């Protein structure tokens, strides 16, 4: 039985609690999607790295529910190491952005968020040793693993939040240092922040032929108002009908 299969065999009560944690993680993931999906990742390694980290975190949380591509505890440990590697690259790139940003609250915030990423990557490495404990009690296999699973999901959720904040702060910091580009090494790698082009939609909504015909029929059914009747409904200054 693989570690992933063991997670499926957790008691119902534990699986419900894990699912609650996963729902909280997904709430954080929605915030991540809203922030990251609006940026074109061409020429923007901040976005590329953030997406890569998010994808692995999703696989790790799937594992705690007995799903996804990760099958063994070693798979989860390897996944955590990949997140740490991506986190180190993101740290290096974001610090380069911070170095080119003038002293400001934005710069301080960005450096603070990078410290959080380092902390949560470390936590994820520790909690990645998640496994379901299988005990033989009176000939019956008892599976438990709630604490290690929830610790992993919590670390992933915290890391996701730190990555979102880093993306936002990196963008704001980038807008500040553009004004100083003449003073900065022209060969320094700059992240290109470009909004994704919205999906093309027709300027005028094309109506189906039956809709047009229906509107014409409804219009033709209107009867012309009798002008004398309309005039009789107006009242004079004394309240008498004209």
C-alpha cells in the first residue's frame, strides 16, 4: 500500500477535517489565480516561478486526500524540495527588483514577504515527511495521519499567500524603479510586467435571425394611439379635461 493509498483509508472524521483545510487552501488559491492570471508570463520569471510553485503545492494538498500524481512520502519530499528551489530563484529575482527600487515602504514590504517565503519553504520541507501511520490493533489495521496532513496543507496555504504578496509588491517596486532606469545598469535583467490581452469579443452582439424576427413581429403588433383620446387625457389649469 502506497502512502497515497493509506491517506485514502484515514478515518472519515480525519478526512473531513483534512477536506476543511483543503477548502481553506483553495480559497487562498483563488486569490493567487486572480492576481497571477492577469499577467502575461512572457519575459516575467516572477509569474513563471509563482505558477510553478502553485502547481506543486496543489499536488501536495491532493496527496493528503489520497489523490494526484504524488504516490509516496518520498514524492512529497521531492516536491517540497522543488518548491524550495523555485522559492530560492524567486527570492533572488525579487531581491534584484528591490535593489533597483528606491528606499520606500514598497521595498521594505517586498523584502519582508521574501523572508516569509523562506520561512514557509522551510516549514514545507519539514511537513513534507507526511505519512499515514498504520498500526495493527487486535488484528485490525488502524490508519491515522491527521496532524501531519493538516500541517502540510497549512504550510502550503501560508506559502501561497506569501507568493501572492510578493508578486504584488514586485510589480509595485518595478513601477518605481522604471523612473530610475537611466541610473541603473542597462544590462540588468528587468521583469516585463504586461497585462494579458482580454479575449476578443465582437463590438456588437450578433442576434440570431429568430430573435430579430421576433422583435419585428412584436413591434408590428403595436397599435397607433388615437390622438384625440390622448389629448382628452390632459387636464387644463382648472383640473378640467381638455
